[in-house]
């Protein structure tokens, strides 16, 4: 998507959501923003992501087809993303996957996602299950804690020289290779997130180093997504994250959330996701990151005390 087309579409969606999304409309009123005064992307206020935990962020005329929920640490409420049209999500993640990895049909797709499979309505599980369906391979499958079975399966695929992708949450991948290291040089591993409270947080570089050693492959990738978004960014072989055409990242000042930082400076990650048409396309996340001049970005972890420091104007 050309930059001018993205900007025009983003502004059109902003005007629509500023009217039709009750939570976003209330937020704009509380911070004193007149939507008609917004003429460029950098002026658009971003909705604090924690409001997905306490409010219904939705502007569809009909009831949502599905409600995805986020993972939540003990004592916290999960976020809910009301999705008006699942086909929009399917098209979004399918196009993202094909952009970075090619057709799913050329892979066996496996998933080691215990923390996600153990709860309902995970957008990640839905995405991977749909990619498996598109793949059509009989060897596709999800795994919980049956690591020996996964190890045996990977060994068979290695012997057959079958192109294979393994999606996995970080702590589960580390647990797996600690007990079952192997050498599968053609395996492509896609790690989907942090330790989920299961251990010491590692830098992405340290995590990938351990995974490269444990799986015997140089192909360690990262996926950046969340329940509140319909789009995903990918980082290939340890590189920076690349956003798909319908997604753009901006970096805000941690002390002034309405001030955007220049390239190369560390701050809070704001995301525009044009596919979030019937919820909110302008999300102020709790992640820390850096944006580079080529529009690729790094995720440096969570903003310290982000759960406490977020904007709570609507919580009362």
C-alpha cells in the first residue's frame, strides 16, 4: 500500500471510529479532541490498550461473529477483542503469512502453544489452526506437554526432509529443547512471545541463541501480534520486525503519550492496524520499542509498571 493511500485510509477509518466506536468517542471527548481537527496521522490519538480489558471496543452494526481474549496474569482481567467479521481476520493473517513465508501449502505446520491451548478464544490458536487448514498436510498438529511425541514427529519430518514450521511460545520451546535437543537444520521456528511469567525474561538475542542451539537450525523467527489486533508483524532470522502493508508502528514519548518520537529513539509502541475496522485501529500498547527509518522496528520488552501507568480516564 502506497504511503498516501495508507494515510488517506487511516484518516477515513479514524473519522468512522470517532463516531461509531463509543469507547473511542468518549476517550476523544475526555482528552478534548475534536475529530474534525485531525488532518494527518501524527495527530490521531491512540486508544490505551488496557481499555480492551474494561470496555467493549466495538462499532459494528451487528453483533460480533467472535470474541477473542488475551492471556492474563493472575489477578488481571483478560482483554476482549470483538471481531465483526472473521473472514477479515482470516484474510489478514493469511496475507501476512504468505508475505513472509510463502504459501502454507508448502509446509507441515506444528504448534507448541500450551498456555494458549489451555484457554478458550485465543486469536493465536485460531490463526495457527486456520494456517494448518490451508496447509492441508496430514502431519500438522498442536502439542501441549507431550514433548516426546513432538520430538519423535520432528525426527520423522527431518528424515523425510519435509519443509516444516514450528510455532511456539518461548517458555515451551525452551522447555522442549532442554529435554529434547535435536539437529534439524531446515526447521523454521517462529517464537510468538515471552516467558508468560514462567521464568526469567530473556532478550530476543539470548532466546534465539538458545533456540538455534537446541533445534540445530539457523531459522529462528519472531511473530508480533496480540488479541487486540488483526494483523501481525514478523522478524525473519532474528532481524527487525517488518509490518505488513495495513499496519504501521509509531513511537510515543513515555512521559507525554501524545508526543511522537523521531526514528531511533526508545519509547512506547503505538500501532495503526487498518484491519481493525470495527473495533479501533489506533492502539497505544504497553510495549517498549524503537522505529527505524526503513519503518522496521524492534520490541524491547514491556514498559515498566505499564499496568499501573496507563491512561485510566475511562476506568471510572
